[in-house]
C-alpha cells in the first residue's frame, strides 16, 4: 500500500470515529426531560374508568387524582399537559410505542413489568376489593369460590385473583373486560356475581349502582403504584422520583387525596427501604 493510500485510510478511520463519537454523544445528551421541555407538551397517559382516580366529569373532560397529578407535573415543567385516555391493557404499550411520555394509571411496579418500562418510587397505594350484587350471597372472599368473577384485563387484581381461581379449578368462570366500567355494569346486570376493583373505587361505584354492595378486602398484598416512563431514560425517571417527593413534601399529595378519595392519604413509605 502506498503512503498516500495509508494516509487516506487513516483519515477515513478518523472521520468514522469522529462521526460515531458525535452520534453517541447526541444519544447520551438527549433524554425525555429535554424532549418534553423543548416540545412544550407533556403527553400523559391516564386510565379514565378508575373513579375517583381517573374518570370523565359531567362535561366529558378528564378528571381525577391522576389527571391532576399529570397537570401538576406539566406545571412543574412549565409545559402544557396533553391527557391521553388509556385502557388498563394499553398502559405499558403507550410507553413502549412512545405514544405517551409518562403514565399515571395505577400501575403496579412489578419486576416483570420493570423489564419493559421504568418506574418511579410509589406515588399512590391501593388495596383490592370486590363489588357484589346485593341479592347475591357473597360476604367473604371464600364465598367467591365457584362464582362468576369479572375483572379488568391486565390489572393486578385480575392477576392475583386468577392464582386463586387456578387453585380452585374455576378459571373458566372468570370474565375479563377492557375497562372497569364494563366490570361494574356486568355485575349490576347480573352477568357476573362479583367484580374486582380497588378500595378507592368502591364509594363512587356504589353511588352509581344502587343494587351493588362492597365485598371484604381481597387477601393479596397492598398495591404500590408508580409513575411509568421509558425504561432506559434514567434522567427522566430521576426527575419523576423528585416530583413525587415534592408532591408529598408540599402537601399536594394529601390535598388531592382528600379531594378525590377522602381522609388521610396513606403513607408511601415502605418499611425498611430507602423511601
């Protein structure tokens, strides 16, 4: 190889290396936080069939605890909030497909889900409860054995109940619906004997359906829910963590819980861990 060819080869290698370095630098410096601020809009996914956490008001506008949290996050970023209505099953895909920048949707921070999306520290906690027909004979969790049980697809109550249904051999009696509103309607219309939901939903549901009653708390663990975002965007997830702590420290968390749920907001601190 001539000296000129060697020189040109070295120049070509240097140009390629420089281009690669610039590309990597751009990828490292760009993150969701920068994107949201530069675009002036926060695309926030919310489940709107989860009253009083997420629902539509009398004017068909998004409302509820999660909706106000989205607006608070947008205000902290000094951008506009765009509320994106989601079903339970659409929550994780909305992040994966970049349809939403963030999800406030009662999303449990399971280790399996964490392989797909990233999670903040918990911003709200719930426990599972069922609604039943007043004419039925379901008073305890054990009474649900052999009954037609309805739940929303892709939720923790569904996942946990199906473990018991498998043990009981009654999986064929389970009915999965795309929304909790469909679950409540199924029980009210006698299509199901009980519907799975959370404690925060019981009061508004019973106010809407006079023939329904509350069932005791379900036996599985408390449901810690987190804000969801892109799994690899650590800067964005760190910002979401800080946002959650500021909501608590400022008293806003208690204010919104009192407004939509009532009473003292549950502590988000998990014993013997860092937060």
